């Protein structure tokens, strides 16, 4: 026997629901913790990127001040 909900529901919805259910049962859920190695790696990489950006900003400011100083000295001489 057919149910009315089966007839009215498009096939792609049931297929999507079936794949989602199989994906969720196949995956093992992890608990969040500070000792998670992946989280530690992400934090370490983020700190490297921040350190790199800090160096780029400092270098840019030094170059800008050097340029201003050189222009000032050229005008004054």
C-alpha cells in the first residue's frame, strides 16, 4: 500500500534524507577539548600568521618613515 506522504514527497527529498542519515551514523562524533591536536595546530598556525603580519606591518612603517625622511632631507638641502 502507498502512503499519501510517499506519493506527495519528491524523490530527491527522501534520497537526501537517506544519505544524511547514513553520513551521520558513519561519523564518530568528537567531543571538544583543549587537548585536541587539531585545535592546537590551528592555534599554532594562526599565531605564525599573526607574527608574519606583524613583521610586514613593521617593515611597511619603517619604509614609509624612511621615504618621508628622505623627501624631507631632499627638500631642505
